[in-house]
C-alpha cells in the first residue's frame, strides 16, 4: 500500500471509529451493562422474596404442627364413635366404670339425651346414685379428670343418714361432621 492509501485508510478508519464508537458500540455496551444490572437487581429481589417465603414456610410449618397438636388434644377429649348411639354407649360405659371404681351405688340411669349443633353432638346422661360423701367427692373429681372431657351440668343431693342420694347430669362431646351426599350414597 502506498503512503497515500495508508493515510486514506487511517482517516477512513478514524471516521468510521468516530461514528461507530460513540453512536453504536458505546450505546450497545451501555445497554448491555444496564440489562446486566437490572438482571442482578431482579435476581437479588427474587432471592430476598424466596428467603421471606422460606421464613414464612417455616413459620407456617411450625403453626401447622401446633394446630395438629391442639387438634389431637381436643380430639382426645371427645367421645369417639360413628353414631350417636355408639357415642352414648361409650359415655355410659365410662361413667359406669367410674361409678364402680369409686364405690358409688348406681340406682338408675336415664336414657341419654342428644343435642346436635352443627357438627357437634352433646350427650347428656342423668344418673341416680347413692354414696357416702367421700366417695361422691372422689367420683366428682374423677369425672373432672377423665381423658374424655365430661362436664357436670347439674347435681341434686339429698342427705339420708350417712349416705347421700341424688341425681347427677353429665355432658360429653363428640365431633361428627354431617354426612355428605357421597357418604350417604356409599352407605
């Protein structure tokens, strides 16, 4: 190449770079840098969001465990059975066992009363008894401390020499969700 061609080539290269560099290459590099910065910011935001979600998931898992424990605690205090008759028989059996183990003389039992409120079944059992005062107190404490939650709703006592006679009404609880159409059709 001749020196004139070399100089012309250099001038053309300078003009080309003078135009391409500020108007094409630098804006492209700047756009690339900004896109990378936005991508990094987006990733950092995502990481923070996922960390918050993980913390929330850990909190929800802990809460779920607590709720399961609470549900199990409540369920352990309920009378179990598929029908109200089974639940009533279970309650009567528990009460008769308590009566016998505490020296109470069972005179009679009335038919259990059932009241349904939504999915909850309340069973009330009336018992006519005869007992000495110490045995009655022990029995009442045993009723309060049973595994199934039983509540004494009324107690009528008459004194007869060294014995107490009376009627006690005790209520127990059962959770029995209402049968769905699917449950009914499969029965």
